[in-house]
């Protein structure tokens, strides 16, 4: 299990994510809230399938709209689960009191889940761990007023039982101890420019807009980042977010203080449907290895996909504290934000562009991406909101509109005016040369319908030749998650009719 660890170097307090082996959930809690101890749950063994829970607004404040839903572990009535949270009535009740949760082992038989804890009326619940097929988690250290929930974007099966006495084993990755990034559960974050209404699909990893890449694991020991660079600290800037896109869940405009990244490429201004007044979001491919020191004030370091409703908090830094950034996915973005002005030093690693092929030269056909929505197909298990992004579209006879994926990942692509788009290229994509012209493009090479793919990011002037590797049978050219658009030029790329 990994968590943020604090130590002092040369008078500076540094935070990094490191490997942490501990009993129960204590290792994944907020700084200063570490609790150790093992209890035995009074809840007996049970197993079953997840149920689709619905959060219905019946009071105040209802920060995620009138209604939302996602699969949960529904606790038995005899455990007296809690079914109320922040103005919502939850059915079936998804929150298990600490008196029953402590000393319980949760095992996931199929699917993947996020395990949360917090007080029922707390603004955000902290993520204790992520669990996938065959993984278990021993719950301990919950406060007397806290509740436990097990949630997912897709159906799952499970069994739970009292924790057996003895030495606890290694726990799965508990991530950072702050609001969950990329989940649409009603247990992640509070509304700010990087939080919003529930999107149950923000936590799945897919080659489609609105879905993140899994950040690589971080299991290295702490890094001595040393003192800050010489010279005066830089000042945060007042940022205004203006609604310019489809999803603007916080109203037409917002303001806050933020670190503005002074880089030629790799930083963007867009998040959800908002455009910020400066480049405050740095892509993970550029952000990994960044060192940040706070001189005055306080700042939250946030990471997630540009379309995530709920980014994760990497650290909250106060004056005299520092953080070494690592473990971000290439498609994720990093920001440093605050309600009040702050000053800082920052050190970026040397720039390295994503790999690409040299352009062949000669004229290419310029193509402009369409702002796009990935909507649920009419299949069982697809229930959540549209994903957003941008795609290159092709003639309907030569490409697919649907990604041919199962359940809640089953999507077809539409323009904002509801025109059906056809972005999923067939096998004729082999040999197509794609060159970035404006914005940031992402070339996906994959087998249609599968959960595996290869991707190549293209900045303006960079090229990539599509080379399909069996069983890959197609490609997709899209922007980053929630991208407002981009353009590419294509060479040696003639669409062909799809084979029946």
C-alpha cells in the first residue's frame, strides 16, 4: 500500500508517495490521522453481487444534482447501514458504520472497486484502496463516526468476512489519502474548478474520451529533493475559468489562485467545459519529476484527467513544505491551486516530447476534429453520462460509430448537434501518416471492442505512421480527455469501405 510520507530535508518538509506496508486502512488516511489497531467485525460472512444504488436528492445540499447511481456493495439490514449522505437518500444503503466495518475483510471476486471511508455528512470521503479480481482489504482504524462504502463504475462480485487473527498481509495500493480522482461516486471531493457532478465513468481506463489511463505504480524510496532553486519565489496568479464547452457544472465562471506553468508545450488551459485564463494544467508526461516548494501560503496539488469530475489530491502543501511529483499517467494533468495567493519555487525536469515518426513531407489533407460525445448504446449495463472529447470523423461507410465494448463502456460517438460521427477506422488505417497541426492529438491503435490498445501523443509538427500489430484491426484519432479540439494532416490515408 502506498501513501504520502513526510520528512525534513535541509529545513524543508518534503512529501512523496512511497511504499507503505501496514495493518488495515491506516496507511491510506489523511496526514495526521494515522490510526493503528485491528478489531474484529460483528458482521458475519456474506457474499453476492453488487447492486445499483441510487442517490436521490431529498434535502440539502445535494452537491451532485438531483439523482445519480452506480454499483455498490449493499450491506445487510441487520448491520444497520446508513442511507443518508449530504442531502441524498441512498437506496440500497451503501454506508457501513465503523462499528461493523472495523475488523472486516473485503474480497473482490470479479470486477474492480474503490473503497471509501468518512463521516456521512463530510464533504468528501477518502479512498482507502482500489481492489480488483481476487484482491482483499482488511479494514481497520475507522473513527467511531465514520462509514465504509465499496463502489464501482461496473457490476462486481464479492465476499466479506471478519478478519482472521494473525499478521496482516500486504494491502493493495491505497493511493493517496484525499478525494478520489476520476470517480463519479458521491464520495469524492467538493465543488471547485476541479470537481463536479457525478460521472461514474471517470475512473475507467479506455481508449475513448472521458476515461483515464492508470498511472504507473510508485514504489521507490523517498527522494531527497534538496533546497529550492536560488532566487525569489514566484507568485500564484488569479485564474478565471470561463464556460466555453459542453460540460460546465459549476456555472458560467469561477476564480481561484493557481501556479501557471511557463512551458512551451505540455500545458493546457482546458478542463471539463471550462477554459482557464492561463496554462495551469501540466500533462503527466511533463509533470513527472517536477519538484514544488511552497514559500508562503497553502496550495493543493491535484492530478487527474482533464475531463475528470473529481481529481485526486496529491498533497496539501503549507509554507516550508515541498513535493516531488511522480506516478502520473501521460494523459493526466497536474495543477497547484488555492483559495488564497501563495508563492512557490518549481523545478521541471528536462523536456522530452512524446516519441513520433519523422514527417515524410509532401502535401497532406488537413482535418479538423469535431467536439464529440460518447453516449451509451442501448445495451444492458450502460447507464452513465456522456463522455466528452474530440475526434477525427470519417465517411459512414468506412468507419464505425460504436466502440463495440461491453456494459457501461459501450458507446457510440455523436457531435454536439446530435449528428452521429464515425471515428473508429477499419484495417485501412494501416500505413496512414498522421501529423499534428494544432492542439494535441492522440492516435489509438487497437482491436475494436478490446480493452487493450497502444497510443501515441502528437504535438504540432510531430508525426506518427499507423502500424497495426495483430490482432489490432483499426485506429482512432482523438484528443485528450475533454479536449476542445485539434487538427491533423493525413498522408497515405484513403478510407475504404468496411468489410461486412
